[in-house]
């Protein structure tokens, strides 16, 4: 007995309080989660609440000072000005195009990584996918600015075929966004393929399924949640970005408008109103994604 | 093949073996080799499985039995040799071009489909009309005693139920040959024994050739019409359960199927009068008092009981024969109590068995 108790730490206030904590699970959780929950509640949700609130404020037309008063004027301006509708439409179209492009590109790459490549080749590909994320986002967009510039490398290359590059346009925005967010699509789809047991492919072939049948009936339904998960990244990141359109586009995008209103025009209430648009679109998108089971794959 | 030194004793070989020629060959392997890199997983196998037969491929892990099964299914292609399915060469055909179906070790049920959709999968692909499809799925589920489970998801089933769904999904296609890859491996002992009986009954009812891979010798002995014992990518022996058990062709078979009880060298010479390796099954040996009389058709050898292991219905005795040799003897505890059995340790004894039960084997 004595030899047994001697292996325990000495009896004392420290040991007794730790023992009490061990028995009291809610107290453990409180200590563990209080800092992140506090941060999340105050800094993140708090600022979001102020954003929503300030969307109903307005500027004094004479002094340009923010009037902390309830008004729906911003929302009326937002809906009535056809320019805003065009901008929203353009942004959503590009976001959808980027998502579709990244799906098409990521699918074969993720498939190859998960099911074909040897472990060595797989880690090389992982490096290749992740490496761009190590360099600064701005640097990468600027690199595209150089590539896309008039008389730049892309123009030169396409010129050989008698074509002309997209210059700074909606097409170039689509190109650059597709490049930027591709890793965020590849990784979830890769994980999705990885999770399918190999025997399912064999079982499908065994039951008479050719490659295309197996893909349509077994593979696609099983990776669809992963694809939806990846599309949340590509879609939402495109929707909110203002740097890429500023650098490689002529037209305005949602992010630009918010940025300009907030930073240049100093109309913070209208910027807040505009910011509700992507939040609303994302809410709808996430609802659809949830129906497709995207959150089971995250 | 089994060396039969006592051909005047056919009773020991069991009721079968019907010749494959008479019933037609379902699967035929001709010098099949499969290499993975430098490793020959299957190093030249010839095999003939008859129509309607319950054929087991038995062996330890890495013996090539699963690779052989996968080559018959088409998941692996042989490096050399031919695979014939009812006479048709399918060596290089894809799995979906072969009229065989597989029950996988991990069941491989499609998690996004319910039980009914899983079972119907092969029929949907073969474009069987929906009325017939429904009927066949219902029949298949009834056969595995899962009627009314159509709408359940695989995740809502127990291991034994998943096993049955996998079986129904394969059988519903009415393949020429059903391949089973250690299908009972993941089940607990009780369920496994139940499923063994059920599998055998189902095979009897549908009359489809079953090729069954297992590392469990008891399972193979219980269910099979014939057994092929695999070792190191080769087949050591093919025969009925009785043949394989009673007349092991090689030392490996003697050891893998049942307990290895080998007599060789000096002891073999002393007991049998000739050099060589002999085997005798533990339950064939009778333990008698030292000096007991040995009949003309019997063999007697003296030894000392070194260890006694009480197993409930039986007791296992390890008897030292001198010169480093030892025999294992199992005796049913018909009248012996555990106390009596255990008290025998250390006592001298005379082991007696019928001459016909000790067979020479090739090592």
C-alpha cells in the first residue's frame, strides 16, 4: 500500500483541486472554451452585428457625417440603381464560372493524387498544390497582371496563333480567380476520393459496371459532398475579393464597390448595406450545399 | 497429391470425390502465375473446380489464395497462364466481362444506397426490367432472411446483416461462379458458425459453384466439397475434407490442417522400422498403461506425459517419446474428470494407434 501511494503526487491543494476539476466536466469545458468563445462572440459576431446595424444608418447629405438613425434609404438605392444589379450579377456569374472551372480542373488532379499516384508522386503533387499558398497573395495577383498586360507573355503566346489575350477584363478576372482558389477545391475532393474504399470500385465492376457507370453511380454520389465543400471556398472567396478585380479588371465587382464606398467615398452605411448582399448570397449557397451534404465532408 | 500407402482402406477418404470431368468444369486454372515486382504471389497453379462444387482455398496469409481468387474475379490479371470459365478463356477480361460475382471481405456495400438498391445494382446495370428486378431482389433478400430490409441503409445494419446483403447482391445476378473472400472473417464465433451452415444451405439451394477463400481450417473442413491447401503461392494438396485431413500429402498440410503430429528420424525408425516422416492425428491415439498389449494391426510406443491441457470436452496430452520427439494426444473426457486428467502429468504411458492411421508424408 505505501509503495503504491508514494507514486502519486503529494496530497495538497493543487492535487485536490485538479481532482475536483477531473470530476467536473462542465468546468473543464468552460476553462477550455472560454477564450475562443469570448473572442468569437465579441470580436467576430460583435463586428458582424455592428455591420448589420450600420446598414440602416445614413449620411447627412450636407455634412457627410454618419447619422445613427434607422432608414431604409440604402436598401432602396441598392435595389433601384441598375448599376448595382449589373455588378451583383457580374460578380455572381464570375463566382459560378470560377467554381465550375475549378471543379473541372480539380477533379482529375484529385483523382490522380488519391487513387493512381505512387506515394512519392503524391507528395510531389501535394507540394505543387500547396506551394502557391506559401507565397503572398498580392505577389501572385501582380504576377498575373504582368502575364495579362498588353504585349505581355500571354499576348505574345496567343499572338503566335493569331489570337489576342484577354487583357484586363472579366475574362482575366475569371482566369486569375480560378488559379487562386484551385487548391481549395483540390484538397477537399482529394479527401473525398481518399475516403472511398477501393473495394467499392471493384464491387461495381464485379456487378457489371464499366468505368463510366461506376463513376456515375458510385464515385460521383460519394464525392459530391466534397465537391460542394470545395465550391463553398471558391464561390465565397470570389464573391468577397476586391484586390484581384482592382488589379486585373476594368469592371467593378461587389468587393470593389464595398471597398470604394468604405474607403474612398467614406459612405460606410452604404458599404455595410452592400456587404449584406454577398452574405445573403452565401447564406443561400450554404443552404444548397448543406442539402448536398457538403458539411459531412468538411 | 495424397500419397496413399494403404489403398485397401477407402473408408477413410470420405463420401466424395466426384470427378470434375463428369460434372463439367466451372473454373479451370492452367499454370497461373502472378508476380508483383519480384515477388511471385502465385507461383504456378493448376486447378479444376467442378460445376456446383463448394470449393475452398485454404492457406495462411500470403499463401496466394486471395490473389488467386482476385484473378478469377478479374481484379488482377495473371502474369502468365490461363483462366477458363466454363471453357471460355477469360484470362485478360475485365471483371464486368466475366460471369462471376464476389462477396468481399469488407462487404463493399455502397453506403449511399439502401439495401434494396445495393442488391438491385447488378440488375439495373444489366437493364433487367423493373418488375422482374423487384421480384428478384425480393427473392434474394428472402433467401438471406432479410425481407423487409430494403429501405435500410448499410450503416444501420449489423455485421452479419451486411454480410447477408453482400451475399444477396452477388447471388441476385445468378452468376456461374460465386467468389467469397473470407466473408465470415469479421464476424464473431457464434455468428460465424451460424453463417457457415446457412452458406452451405444457400449453396445447396441455388446450385451455383462457390469458391471460398479462408484461413480457417475448421471452416474449410465444415463447408467444402473439396479443399485446395495453399502455401507460398503453390497448392500443396487438393482433396475432399476427409482426404486432406486424414491423408495430408505434405508436412505443411499435416501442420496447417489440424495439429501437426510428426514422427521422423530416430523415433520413426524405431517405431515403423523405416526412415521417413510419418503423421498421426492426435484423436486417433489411445493412451494405455505401460506394458499394455499391442495388437498386430496396431503400433505402440512408450513415453511420458509431459503436459496436460484441459479443454472442457477434451483433454490434450503432450507425450515425450525421447530423442526430442513428442506426440500430442487428445482424449475425450467421457468419464475422466479434470482432476483425474491433470493428475496424469509426469506419468509413463503407452501410446497405441491403428497402423492405418499413421501415414508417410513427403516433406
